C-alpha cells in the first residue's frame, strides 16, 4: 500500500483543522517533500511524538521561536514574548492534536496504533537523526510570514525510526510536557 | 447550585483553555480544580468535593482510563460524571471509556460550543452527592 498520499492528505486536514479550531487561524499548505533520516541542523522548537503498533514511527512539528510564541499567544490568549514552558507546552499539545488525528485516520488502514506523550525541544544548532531507514513525509504550512513543518514517518514495526537528539549548540533542552 | 469541576490533562495549555471555556458556558461553577495526571486527580478528589470531571486519556503516571476506572469503582465517587476530552478517536479507546462509565466524549481539537453542548444537561441531571 502506498501510504504517502494518504498521510499527506491526513496531515494536511489535521493541521488545518487544529489551527482553525484551536487558534481560529487558516494556515496555507505549502510544499510537500520526502526526506531520508539524515542529520540536519535545527534552530527553534521541535516537538516529537511516537506512534506504535504493527506499524510504528514518529510525528513531528517544528517551527521558529517566533512562530512558537505566536501559536502559544493565540491558542491561550495570553502574552508570549519569549519561548518558555508555556510556549513549549502549547507546541507539544498542538503536535499531540495533529498527530493524534493522523493516528486515528491511519488506524483504519494500519490497525490500532498507540500514541506516546510528546517531547519538545528548544535550542540552536541541534541535530536529530532517525535510527531507521524509512522516509519522512514533510508538509510545510504557512501562517503569514512564518513556516511550520509537520513531518511523519511510519513503517512496519522493526524498521521504524526512533529519533535521537544530538546537541551541537548551547541552549538545547528537552522537556517532557 | 454551584458546581465544582476538575480538569485533568498533562498539558497546562489544555487546562487553561478548558478553564476559559468552562467559564464561558454560563454554567454555575464555583471552583475549577486542576490535575496533571490521573493520580493527582484522585488526590484532588480526596481533598475536595467534585461534581464534574473533564479528563484527557493519554497522560503519564495514571492515564484517563485508569483514572475513570478508579472513580467508577468508588462508592463515594461513582455518581460523578466524567467526560473524556482527548485526541484518541479510535473505537477501542472510545468503547473502553463508555464501558467504564464515561458520561461523554469530546475529541481534540474541540470548539467551545462542542464542550458546551456536551456538558449541557450533565450537571443538571447529575445525582446530588
């Protein structure tokens, strides 16, 4: 079964619905790409959530600190001048809702899937690497001048990726929220 | 009669949103208690009178289904309505929650109106504790 078009459609709908419902914002879908699991340098906020079952993998949302603060301020109707615990929590919950919705969609094709508690990372010049060899589907969404990337990788259990974090910067930290 | 509500979610963001939504429902609410997981929620229920619970399912330490089972197994709390508010949309989790005695189920993402609609009537029809 070619999961890619199903995943892209599910990710797109889930992201649009979460932004529309929880933030009252219409995001614009941008480029869709496929990536391998090679290391890439990241700056900003990255949130991960694991999926497990007969198929397993990881869902991820990443954005700039500016967009993370904007998401938090809009979602919670509060001031968010800098990335703090509240901002990280808001991004983690956004990821939980987007990937949770995709999980529900995919269960009709792949059987029951479990969802982990999200982990969110904020830092500069850190790298993430997938231990598996599967391809990641990356969908970009635009909110005014900022871009949000939603990624997912799903593969039959046994060759699914687990994300490892390598900090190359000075301010990387991980929080379970 | 004013009600005391308990909101259970490991996300402080969702607890904050639910607090706001609950205040907007027009329901007579005296206090909104918060807990970050099922274990903490049971501690809150031991310490305070609670008339309604809104809980997530996926949480650390004790998840929402384990918490629901504990509430429904207690002679003291079994009449307290528990509404599940969660990303879990699979039939298995929904079925388990219903089987355990959940009073309702709302999927995240949610609108304020969906929460209001779900809660309409629940507090009025609840058996006085």
